[in-house]
C-alpha cells in the first residue's frame, strides 16, 4: 500500500500538473436563457479570500486502504486553490465517483473529506475524488466548477514522478450531501452542461439530503420566520440590531411555554399560536408524514430556524441582491377550506419579493446559485430523511414537480428515510442507493423508490420504511417500521 502526496509547490513538474484541467434567474422561468452582457454587480463574496488546508497525516493514515493508492494536494479552482483527495484501487474499473461535500459555513479554511462509502467504493473497484472547493459560504457554483475541474484533472494528478498514471476515467458518477446534494443534482442539469466552464458529463447522480429546490430553501427559512413573527404579534421593524435581544424572546414567549427550559432538548409546550406555527411548518416542510411530530418538538430545529429571523436575501453575499420570494406562499394551519382566521393571517403577514434577475443566467458561466431545473437525462436516485427541518423533505417534492414538468421524471427515483436528523443515513442506505443507480445506468432497469407527491401516501404510517435499513427510534414504537 502506498500513498502519493502531490503538494502544491513541491516540484516544478507537479506544480504544472496541479493546475491542469481547470479554468480561471429567476424562479418564474426555470429554463436557461442566454443573458445579455451586463456590468457585473458587486457582491460581498467577490471580496473574500480562502485558504485551502491539506488533510493531516492522521487523516491520510486513517483513509489508507490496502490495495489502493491515496493522493492528496491542491488543485486550481474557481476562486483559487482547493485541496483534494483521490483514491484509486489497484483493480480500478475505470469509473470515477466524484463526491461533493455539504455547507462548511463562513470559515476561511477550506477542508476536504471523503464520501461515507469510500471503503465500499474501493472494495468494488471504483476510484473516488473530492474537492474542498475554492470557497466556503453557499457557493454552489464553485462547488460544481471545482468538482468538475478535479474530475478533469484526475489523470494528471495521479501521475507519479516516473510519468505513470492509472489513466483517464471511462465514466463519471457524482454523489453529494446537503449543499453537495444541490451540487450533484445541478451537475447533471441541461443548463449546467450548457453553461459551465468545466463540463463533465456524469452518467448518473445520487444527491443525498440535497437542496433540490435551490433558492426555494431560503424562501422556506423566511416563510417560517415571517409566520412566527406574525403569530407572536411582532409590531416593530425586525432588524439585525434588535432581533436577538428584543424580538426573539417575544417570539419564544408567545409561541411556547417554557421554551429553552424543557428537559431532553424539547421545545416546551406550544401555545395555541405556537401550534399554528407547527402546523404551518409541517406544510412548509413537506406535509403530514411520519417523524414530523417528533421533529417539531426538537428545540434544536427551532433554534436553527429562528436563527434566520432577519432574512438574508442575498444568501450571505453570494448574490448581489435579494432572491427570497414569499409572495405566493399560502399559510395554513388547518385542513379543508381556508378559514377566515387563516385568510386574515395571509393578508396581514409580511411578504418578501425578489429583486428581478437576482440569480439570473450569467455570461461568464453558471449562475451564482446554479438551479436544479429538473431537466436531466441520466439516472438520479435521491435520499432524504423525513424529519429534516433544515433542508426539509419539501425539497424532494419541489424536485419531483420540476422533473415531471420537464419530462425528466422517468430518470428520477426518490427514497425517504425514517430519521429526524439532517443527512442521517447509514452507509448501507447510501451504498444501496448508489449501486441501484449504477445498475439502472448499466442495464436500464429503473429501481424502486417512494412516491413523494401524493399526500395520502406520504402521510401513511409505514411511509419511509421501504428503504430504511436501521431503526432510529427503538423507544418510540409508533415510529418503528414493521418487520418485513
């Protein structure tokens, strides 16, 4: 077993290899249309700088597998250098699996990690590669461009000092978690293939816990908070200066009894207005479904969502203007015909309108936040936990509707996992999704999945059991899947 470390700047020949293969909107119309060449608006993200961090020796040692070679170093990305990991089995089948990691916050340091299923990939003859990307924040454009650039540089980056290399991949797949699910989904879109600076034609994708509604995730955050503020009777302008000390305590006091003091990390007891919020949240996040009631009682979810109390319409500077749109959201907390109270609420609640063209197509490549339009022609298998309230299950419903509208639903299989946490999948669940996608791509036989658009099916007590391979609720009998 050996490990080749191609560290940036170590030798002139390797420096040349490190930079090879790389290059320096609106939701109402989701199809790509070429844009004119406008003056590029200023955005905060253009002023940021980041530092790629090579994996530690301890990390590399933990990743070493017998019968495989591990490579680590820097490669050129959208905003500068990014760190990478590549692992190639001795019995490589010629297929390269690209892994896209999730959101890393606003740190300067750029770090890279392997896919959860790296051991299984190597054991079955697949090579894999992962980039740190050349920027943090919600920079999906950099995530796609840098992941693709790394894929295109694979042969150069795996060449040793004697000039030997495993060769060029014969096929590419892409998988990813969370923001990386957005990256994996967008990577196979027709718009991406038409506009990316680094183009890779992936043969299939497995987006997991992904932001499959792209900027609609930020509409969801805003809608929850606007509803909470209206239900709590907030009658002052909400600003970054007054939110934490003045507004937030009024919200939690109005919507819960004992918020923050309940044992076991629960929210406390919701008031009548608080129950309205929880019922609104259920509808915003994907509708009635197993595990939602449990999720809605987890204080950590509300702490997280209430942290978006002052909507960040430019997505922390990724955009130059506001993309958040709550104009068409209908807030409901009851079933059946809309009530007079709900009608009055919808008339009173504050709304956010997007700046036209905030995420428009760009003349220099991908949109700043690439869209998942539902226009693709390769097998895609998704995974999503039902109780996730950060990247909610509604993302899968949005994706399904878009694919159906564009005739791509024949290429989409979606699977629900009965879990509460974000991206809480077992390695077996991820590997099964990947191998089923590969088998579909190779032999044309579409694997089984879950219906996500029929509310009666999604609300059934056994929904999410078909592909859940581990019981996350040993002490909650109502949430355990029946024995097969």
